[in-house]
C-alpha cells in the first residue's frame, strides 16, 4: 500500500502520527509524508519518505498568523486557499508519481483533503484533537458575535473558494473542506471514553488512543510529592511562572517547571523548585503527582495516561474543550486565576482529594485499552481495500 500523508508544521499534530507511520512502514507499506524541514529527521526515522513543503509562497509558522487563524475566518480561508494553490503544482506532480492508494491528512492540513478530492483518492482524516461534530462542538461554543461575523464574511470567503474551483478542486462550500461527517474515515488519537459525545460518531471513526513514547531515562523523584508545570512551547506568561514559584516554593514538594526559553528571568529559586528549558515530559509525568497544564491535547493525554490529575489552565478554545472534558470526568480542576492562592489551592486539591487520582486512572485505563498504531494500520488497510 502506498500512502500520501499530509501534516501541518506543529509538534502536537506531527508527533502522534509517527508511531502509526512506523507501524505502517515496518509492515512493508510505503509512506510519503508531506511536511516541513523541521520534522524531516523524525519522519525519516519513522521509515517514511519525507517530501518538503517549505519554500512555497505561503507562511505557516508565524505566531501572529497562528493566533489570527483562530479568530479570523476570512484570513484563515485565504491562508488555506493560498497554501493549497502554492502547493498545487508540486502535490499534483508528486501524487502523479506516487499513485497513492490512500491519502491521510491532518484534520487541519486542509490542503491534503483537497488533494484527495481533486485526484479522487480515498481520504482518511488524522485527528490529533477531539473529533468534532455538531454535538461535540458544544465544547467549543461560538458566541452569537462569532456567528454574525461569519455570516458577513461569507462573500469574501466564497471569493477565495472560487480560486480553488478554478484550479480543479471540487469545492462547493467552506464546510466541504473544514467539516468531516459520519462517512469520513477518521483516526482519532484518544479513547471513546475521553472523546466528548463519542456515541454520536459512526464506525468510520477509530479511537486508537494517544501515542505515548516509552520512558528511556528515568527522572529522579526527590520529594514525597512531585508537581510538574508546563504550558507548552508558546506561553511566555512570566507572572504566571513567578506566582507558581512563589506559591509552591515553600511547600517542600518537588516542583519541576518546563518553560522554554523563558528561564533566564528566574535565577533565584527556592530549593525545591527546578526550572528547565525542556524536559523529557514522559519521564517527568511518570513520577508526577500533579500536572499544571495548558491542556494541549497531547500534554493532557500524556498526564492522564500516567494517572496524573490535572490543574487545568487552557489558553485557546481547543484547549478549553480538553479542559472541560477532563473536569467533567473528575480528572482535573480548573485554575480560577493565576494568583498564588488559587494556584496553591488547585494543586492542594488534586493532591489531597483521592477522587482526582482515581478519575485520572479511569481515563488512563481507557487509553491503555485502545488498539493504538496496530489498529490504525488495520483500519487504513481496510479503507484502502487491502486484505
């Protein structure tokens, strides 16, 4: 089987796929992975052939653009169309050479779905967040103002879609691109238990569980309780980190903070607090008793996999959906503010109230019972009509 795989340049969307890619290539299938240079090494190590999407006339990595995509649908559509058309000649040529049996595309790498539509190739969505339909979308509710802005923006959006149609992409509306239905074959990297409203999804959705790397080098546990804090690669809220250090510095707990390039602002630390640019998150979570997290899907899933109750501090609507589900299942508590007293209260709650740990353990079991990369491979083989 030949597979063309498309993804956006984001660790949280690429990393979960690599175990599936490795499973496919070790089974003798050929995977051609369309991505960006920063991920070449990882992709090639998984056994795929890397095809670079860098150097074309669109910008995906700019943080201001990333923030704007989530708020401005006209801009998001223009970026989607421009990226698809910028890659059109290359993807058409490569698809013609590869002749893939199936196209797998990240749920927000919409150009992959469009390539499948244009060339009439079976398509599978790779969803590293929750799967969304009209029921689960309640977890990311839009305000009436958001809906009104969308209505007024439609003429400009339709103008962008015409650019796609003029290049042979059979697109009738924006929903054709951004929305999957119950007939869309979809790999979802979570469990049915953690997925909101999972009963509303058809058998075309396979919940394979999160992709968890094995711990290779253990992280030393130096306190009776270990609190881990990570807000992902983007957050640079120094006040939040200062308050965490101040609130938890006198507790005697082992406090491990991963804060990216922000570390130079935190020289004088209490004896029980250690700050790092980066850590092996799996190793730290394997010894942690509480996890203050921005609720990125991967981070939250990794914490829950290791049965660690969460202190929930989401920064985006997508992360808000993850936080809401974790809170709903009793596996975490939402941080009310970044004040020292609220930080200390939330951590004390998840450490001292046994139900948080037991609820996180139930989610963990649901992850461990999923079929993982092997189930994903079988699903893709079935979709491509391979026995």
